[in-house]
C-alpha cells in the first residue's frame, strides 16, 4: 500500500518537473 501511494505522488511530480523543464526552454 505504501509503495502504491509513493507511485501516486511520484508520477505527478515527474510531470511537474517535465513541464518546468519545457517552460524554461
């Protein structure tokens, strides 16, 4: 259960980092 919860947070976190990187370029 803890692992699934981490994935749930990690996926949107990656998306935010990706969007931030795109907006910087």
